[in-house]
C-alpha cells in the first residue's frame, strides 16, 4: 500500500502545555539510512516512541512498515526492530540465552534461531566460549553490536536505533556503522538518532529537529549547501543557536 | 505459548542466578518459623514468682508444692513478709507475687473468708493477663480441694481450651507466618522484578515486541508462584518437625487456599509495580503498604478484638486477615470448605478486583 518504510504526517505530541513533537512529516524509503538529529530535548526520542508504539500521538498519523501505528499496532510490532538508548539485553543471561529469548518472543522458529545465532556470532566475531558467557561479562563494544543484531533477529523491515553508539570507542563505532550499512543494503530501513555529527554524514538523508519541529531535511550534502556551510556542525549550530555566527 | 514458555524460562534463570536473593527467599520461611517459635511466644513459662507466706502450715505448704510443680512457674523464694516485693519487682527479679494471709489452715477450718492477693507485673499487659490466669487457676483448684464442702456451694466454671488445650502459641503463629512469607515472596518480589525491568530498560524492549503485556506479567510471576508454594511447604514442614504444630484439616485444601492467596499477593505486587518507578520505591511500597498490615492488622500479632474500631474497619480490606482465618481454620480446627467458603469468597473477590485494577493500570501505562 505504502511505498515508504516510514511515513509520518503532521505527527504531534503534547505533554500538558509543552509540545514535544510539533507536526512533523517525513518519509523513509526502504533500505535507507535516515539520521534523526537534534539537541537533547529536541523531541527525537518522543518521535521514535510514537513510531514504535510506546506513546500515543496527540494528533497526526504515521505508517510504519506499511501499517498504521494507531490502528494496526500489532502488525507494526512484528515488523520493526528497536534498540534503545539504554542497554537492552539481560545482563544475567548468556549471549545465547538472550538471542533465544528474543527469538522466541518474536516467534522465530527453533531452527531459524539456531541458524541465526551462529550467523550473529560470526558477524560480530564472538567466539563459541564467549557466547556462553553472561552478557554482563563481555566488553561494551560487543554488547552494543549484539543488541543491534538481536534487534534484527526477526528480520524486521524497519529498525529504530536510539543513540546506538553512545559511549563506545571509535573503532567499535566504525564497526557499528558497517553493520548499519550491511543491514540497509539487505533492504531494511534504518532510522538512527545520534549526537555525533560526523556519523550524520554516513546517513543517506538526515533531519534536524529543533524544538519539536523539523528544521532541515535532506541528504547531508544538500543540507550543507542549502545553508552555505562546510560542515553539518555549522548547520547544526546555526539552527540551534540562531544568534551565533557559525 | 512458545514465547510465554521462553519467558518463564528467562525469569527462572534470573531467579536461579541471583543466588543471594534465592538463598534469602528460601531461608526466610525457615528462619521466621524458628524465630517465632522459640523467641516470640505468647505462652509464658518459668514465671519468676514469690510466695509470701507469713505463717506456714499444711495448707500453705500444699499450695507452695502445687505452684512449684507447675512448669509455668519458678518459685524464686518464699518470703515471710511483703517488705522486699517492691524492690524485687522493680529489679525484674520477680514477675508475680502470691501474698497469703496469716493462719490459712485455721481460716479454712473455720470457714472464714480467705483474702489472697495476687500481684502481677503488668508492664506487658498481654503476658500479665496470661500469668494472672495461670496463678488464679492454681489457687482456685487448691482451695476447692481443701474445702470441698464450701466449694460445692459455688458455681464452678470448668474451662478447657478447645483445639489448643495447652495454649501453645506456635499453633497460632504458623498460619500468620504463611501469610507473611507469601506476601514477601509473591508481592514484594513480583513488584521488584517488574520494576527492575523498567529500570534497566528491558521492559521497553518487551513492550515494543509483539508479546502481550498480559503474557509478560504472567511469565514474570510464574516462577514466583512456584517459589510461593515451596515456601508454604517449608513453613509447614519446619513447624511440624520442630514445634509439632498439627495440620488437622486437608493439606490439599490448604495448598489450594495458599494458591489463591499467592495470586492475591501477586496482583498486589503487579499493582505496586505499575505505580513505582524504581525497585527502591517498589520495596518501600511493599514494606509499608503490605507487610505492616499483614503483620499488624491481620490478627497475626495483635488479636483483632483488641484493635480500636477504626483500625478493625481497615483490617477488613487486608487480604491476610481473611487468609489467616482460613489457614487457622484448616490447620488448627480441621475445618473444611463448608465452614470457610465465605472467607474464601472474600479472597476470590479481592483477587479479581486487584487483577482487574492491575491490568487496567498496566494498559494505561502502555497507552
């Protein structure tokens, strides 16, 4: 029905008098890496929470993976993956137990769970003994990659990553973006929020949110040209602090 | 169903890997029974008593023998006068004093009145009352034996405590302990384990997934239901082996009623978890909101009859109050469902209400 992986129309959310998200509209194409940028409190997380069904919009509508987030939440849930800001695996379960648990929750068949477990371990380079360790005991870089792969376990059409690279070292961040590209190349759309503007350059398209509204949107090069800026940093500063000359 | 079983497995693993908590949860029932059984008892033994006997004769010797023979009393000394009693009471050397008049045997022979004074340390009113009862019983019996003709003219009430003739307090506290332990295991642990997932962020992952909130909650509480049953059995076994507390009614009925109460407690735990943002708050809610009423307003520690009316009114909404009547009925009186159906029905009603309220709150929170 819809050719877009995500299609938001005039999506808004108010908390009392405060408007966290103010009538945002955007589309994400299949296989696209879409960067969601903005200062803390700009409304990124609120927007994502509406798209994944954790929060009801005050007005507006959206379709995710072809289904309406309000009326077809169940279908949406089956077709999206989500990795939250906070670490989302169970620390007191082993790597394998985490994968099996989430596989079971998403209704992945036993054979597929076994096969995909080996795939994931190979993909992030985790050894057999390490896979039987508690998640608590493996390094953070691996945990984040693992959380990402677990979010993709049921082969969702869209995956939402909320600041996935917070607190990891540059090498792991690079490795993480390789994983994102692989995923997008396989046809899954990726919506990623980030604080790192160099990472924004890796996205196919970006949107910059200011005070709940989308202030700029387009391919990174396009956005830079439109603002006559050399880097996204300058664009970002000009948008978020209009008074300062960048 | 498969995702539900996976979920139960996960929850069981959490529980089994948290060795410290598990050890506490399993030891708790055992230790509680031992503490309550040995230390906290309302039946009194070895009461230090002074007998003031100014003119010893055959009659008073007989009374002294009877007091000394009872294992309720330990005769500290026999004094000729009351002069040192005050100091002895203050120093807690004695807790009771039996003061006899002069010339006891002669008075009985003549048929005169016999004023006997019984002084009891009333600083703990409950035990004080019990001590007084014991001493009065001995004196009355002794008098009736010595002066049968006079006693026969009086109305005599022969009292006998049914179901618990020796007034063993352990028979009374074990049912209360079952309610207490189940409140901790079921309500508090459920509340903590659900809020823990809220705190770590894993709850968000689950809510984004297709698994239904009801299945999440059901999966989370299942291991605690099992743990609850295990605790009940532990309490029963320790109480039976160490304190010979009887189980006069049906074990199956007792376990079924315990199962009902476990669900009540779980529902309370779920309700708490929907309100509490963190594990710490959940714990405080559970301690103040559940544990205190379970201890104090259920008839476990203080008899409900001795509560003021307004507190007694509050006690009607404490589930443990009803569960306690049921458990005491089954264990001590050997009662069956025929007599306990009303209390059972109250519990069923409360549980249904709590489950509905809990799931409603859960739904609102997700919206």
